[in-house]
């Protein structure tokens, strides 16, 4: 039996490995030069940058993939715990270190607002209740049947999933600064804390239970290890190749059509493509179910990302591995980004300094950085050719005045990506950084299904499918396939029809 996986992000790689463990002969195709999807690696003048995710919060999901083949992840990937997990730098030049032991976190909270120590304990307890249901029970459960959703509604209502993450946090904490710090997690999966369902409040317990880790060598070391795992166990890999269409005959996926016109056939097709691109550009509307067309028409997408990569010709030893640099405005800025779709003069930033943990990311005496700035997706009328250089200058000036003094004089080897690059490089609808937004009305059954709607033998994994974006989410989307696709016991090669 032949399985073809389209797209080599973490969801696609995990799906390929799970399909291989089920006995399928697997081919994975990606349009990039290496597997990883958004987790590419950029090298410039001796500086290395992870292009995509940098935070590992559920290492057991990677361990599972190696265990499928009787191997140990620790023989191939070295994860190190970070401390702090994140440093929050506020606009008044105060900071808050989040992470470490519970007592260390409570001591940091007490320094800002003593009343919030009890509130944090309550928040953590509520986060665990959400985690026990939303992650442990439901993250790998298929939601393609409406009655599955109906049966879960009482539990979701009991967990107040109709509330937002901001409302969840505000019920427990008084300090405006701590409310900001403990509500930013939805931004890590593309959501506005003031709109995102409080189900994503489970991230607090996930971090506390498993910690926040970094892979030595970067996220690229993880993608390289997974690629090697696939090669060792007979998965074929085809890179620099774009799939233009899903080959469907009488409602059944039979394979794919490549951009050069060649057709690859398979018994099962797994798509790790952004579902909005899949349904709008790779499958004819007449071959889709009404439900998928309606979801596509009504979809709201995550924000866009402006990502600035650079090196420095000096070291900043006082800067943490992960820094959340908060601007003066919070709710108003997010409203501009998500609702107004306008690019503001101000911003908040995520600053990644991998050289704080792994000096190999930069030449000796230097540091490697990337800055991620949430911006409107391409539904907004932003002229990125004009605005990107201006935004870069504003970001460098702001960091120069605060946590990276002298940056303007020592920055080197800098380049950036805009939402237009996300659209071009990753076929991301509207250049969104995380596919469809994590709203309640776009969760579980209401999200794009892992089993394609109206098409047999086509399955979906990745950020736009259940359970959602983020590394744990996309890895769990591949776990859903275990409940949907049967084991096989014989293999055959993937065939090529019409290749020149």
C-alpha cells in the first residue's frame, strides 16, 4: 500500500513516520530544499538562524516518533531545559522572568504583585483541568463527525471554552503586567488573546509539566534527526518539488499532480498543505463537500509575521534566550493587527538569542538573533516593499534604546521575511503565520477536518487542522491519523505516471 505525504513540516514528517510504522510505503514531497516546512535553517556569513519554531514544550511527542521504530530520541537529539523560559521586558524598563521551579516563578510574581501568587496557583490548577481534557483526551481524537463534537459540548462548556484566554487570565490575576505576560501564549499559535478560546490556556500547565526546551543545534537539528529517521526506515523524500493538484477520481484521492505535469499515484494522500490553499487552489470546488467550502469562505486567519534575522559583532550576555519585548500598547495594538489589519508605528516583539544556549549559532565574539514582530496578514493593505525597511529600522532603533544598546553600530548580516514571503515560500493563505486563527468557532469539528470533507483517502495534518497550530498541535494532528487510517502488512513502490 502506498502513502503520499504532501508537505514536509513537522505535521507532514510526523505523518510520514506514523504511516511508515503502519506498514505503508511512504513518499514525502516538499517544495523547499529541506524538510521542516517553516522550520527551515538560514545561514548567512557564519551566523545560523532557525527560521521557524524555537520553543519545544512537549518533547514526548518527538520521543513517540522514534519509539515507533524502537529507537530513542536522546540518541539523536539533545534537548536542554531553559531558565528562564521567557523574559518579559516591559515598556517601563521593568522585567519579569517566567520559568524555573514553581517557587521561583512565585517569587518573581510576588516581586510585581504579591496578591497574584495565589491567583497564579489558581490559574495553574484551572489550566491543568483544561489540559486533562483538551490535550490529553481530545488532541488526538478525530472530530470529522459532528456527533463527536456534540458529545463534547457539555465538557467544553464546563471548562468555559467559550471564554477567551484574556478572560481566563484576568479572573485570576490583578497586575496588568502579569495579565499581559500570562495571556500572550495564543500569539505563539497565531491568535489574539482577546479572541482566542480559553482552551489554549492549557499551555500554562503544558509548560509547567514538561518545561521549555531548546535543541542543541537548533530546531534544524530536530528536522535533520527526523529526516535521518525517515531515511533509515525506508521513507522516500522528494524535495524542491511543488504539488499543484490533488488527483481525485469519483470522490477518491488517487494521488497528486506535480507542477511539471507528472502524476504520482498512491492509495492514501496526506496533506500538510495550508488547508485554505489546499481547498482553494488544489481541489476543484465541485469535488469538495459543502462544509469545507463554507469553512473556507468564513475563515478568519492568524496574524502575519515580520521576521528580522541578524547577527551582532559583539555579545549581549545579559539577554535571555527568549525575550518578549512589550510595547506601550497591548489590547489596542492587537486590535490594529487582527481587526483593523493596519500596521502601527508601535509594536511588541519576540526576540530569540540562541547563542545564549548554543554559541555555535554565531562566530566567536558574536551573537545570533531573530526578531518576530506580529503584523497584519495580507488581508490588510500594507505595501511591504515600502514598509518592511521602515519597520526594520524602527525595530533596530527600539532595541538599541532598550535591551540591545549599540545595536545600530554592531548589527550585521541582516535580512527579513514579510507575510508576502510566507505566502510565496509556504503557500500560506493571506501570508498568515499560523493558518486559520484559533477561535472557538474554528476549533475541533469547526476546524478543517483531519479526514477530508467529501473526499475519500485524503487526510489533513498541520496548523490549520485539528487540534491547531504550534509544534505540539501539528504533531498531534498526525497522531489523529492513527485513529483514521488502518494498518497494512505489505508494501509496494509509489508509481509515477506521465513523468517526462
